[in-house]
């Protein structure tokens, strides 16, 4: 499992405000949605990165690290019975 860090990036001459999300698996930025609050914007960036990486995360836990930076850990759904079947089939 990888933690995802996000940070706010202010506007430049060529780009609007955005949230940058990154982890060992990759990174991306999403435009800041002013209809959302700051936490929702960071959450949206985490969700977009999980979608890009093909992670099926049910929800996320996280919090603020610094004034412009957050960290999240994806929580995956886990089907215990399905996993037992996979292990049994793999071991013969």
C-alpha cells in the first residue's frame, strides 16, 4: 500500500490553481474546483490518481500535514472468502 500526498499549487500565467497528487506509483494534477472545499479538492485529486493507477479504493483516510499539503491512505475493499478461494486454487 502506498500513501498519497497532495498539495495545493497556486495559479501561474498559464495554469489555474490545481491540486497535485503523487505516490510511488505515479502522479497527476487536477484543476481546483472552487465549488468544493479544500479537503474535497484534495480528496478528488486522490480519487483521480487511484483511478489512473487502476486502484479500486473504497474510501480514503488522511489529514493535513502542513498548510498546503495533505496525506491520504486508500482503503481497499477486501473479499475474504474470494481470497481464500484464490489461495486454495493456487496451492492446488
